[in-house]
C-alpha cells in the first residue's frame, strides 16, 4: 500500500468515526457528554481536512515527478 492510499484510508476511517460521533450526539443526554462529542467531532473534521489536503499534495507531487 502506497502513502497516498494510506492517507486516503486514514481519512475514510476518520469520516466513519465522525459519523459514529454524530449518531452519538443525537442520543447524548447530558451537556457534558454532548460537549465532549462536539469537541471530538471538531478535532476529527480538522484531521480529515488535513489528511485530504495531504493526499492531494502527494498526488500532485507524484504526477509532477
């Protein structure tokens, strides 16, 4: 598995985790639990954006070589 595939797979896994958190948010009862889920979701979205950007840069570098 190449680095680009690994980055893409990591982003896909993070998206799955974000979907699970979103489902958990819908059923979260307490304010503390909801705040924790929101914070985790915010971190995951940042990670996903970073992974996708890294994958795109790697693809461009590979095609330019």
